[in-house]
C-alpha cells in the first residue's frame, strides 16, 4: 500500500507540529522517520493511522483519501513504544483481540494466533500474561497483535526504545527478517541513527515539523543536503 502525503499541517495549542509535509512512501518499503525530539515524527505516524486528524492537507492510501476512511478501513497496524498490551488478557487473547473485534470465527482466530506465535517464536507462551514476559517478548507480542488483522501498513512508534542494547539489536534483526517474509509497507519512528541506518530502505529526516531530506542510508551519508542533516548524522557516528 503506497502512502501519499500532500501539504500536511498539524498544530496543537497553537504550536505548529507539522509544517506542510509532502512525502511519498512506496508500497512494500521499510521507512524510518528520524529526527530529534519534537520534530513531529510520532504526530505524523498518528495522522497516517487516523489517531489524529490534520488541520490541512491530505493523506492518500493507495489512491483513497483517508479523510473519508475510518481507522478500521485504513487497514493499519500500530505498535506503541510502551507495548499497550492488555494486562488482564493472556498472550493468546492479546493477539486475538483485533480478530475478535472483526468477529472472526473461533477456528480462524485459533489458526491465525497459532501461526503468529510460531512466527514470533513464542509458541509456548500462549497462556502467559504480560507481567510474566520480558520486554523483548512483550514487544514481539505487540507486533503479533498488530499483524493479526493482516494490515496493509504497519506503523511502529520507537518500537525498541525501552529495551536494552542487546535486545534492541536482536529485535532489529528479527524485524528486518520479518519484513522480508511478510509483504507490507512499514514505517517506524526512531531517534536512533544506527537503528534507522540498519533497518530502513529509506530514511525521512524531520526537523521542527519539516522534511529536511529523504534518501537511502547511503545517500544521506554521501550527500547530506543541509547543514542540519550533516551535523545530525555526524554527531551520532
């Protein structure tokens, strides 16, 4: 599913958060939104998901104007930084939640959840509760729950920010492999340059609600177009 963003603007309490954003995200790509805190990364992600609405501009999903689409019609999976798992539900029930809302049959739910537990390599954890899981396991469950409804677009808000270095590294490798196996457009927010460089096909660098540059990791390193991009990348090398 391609995403076309046209002249997108968003304010909160008279503060300009996104300033006339124009972007095209190609179908099947793995995209990083990279930038310092307050650059508008998470707001842009929420606007794509339909969790916030723009003051001006349009977001198109495969040629459809999202102003006329509900959250469900957008067919988007969203993974929050804090996992947002339901504490009172088991791993199985957490993953099955979206399918239950869609009124899938018990057989469909059983098959899909078992398929996803195998995909995330947690087949023996179906009856556990979130409090019994490690941070890395919780993140994989959150990803499985987002994938359960077979979304066209997967959005991740700093998915590994709360994890320690080795777990982050392992999950980055796992997500990259997962993206190759499950065909969908994926956009993730990060402030970690290394994470963006390792994972993304293309990186969108934001500053103060504006797009500074878009390009592959190699293009950004070889040809930074602004002083900000040059300094932002150099400071983290």
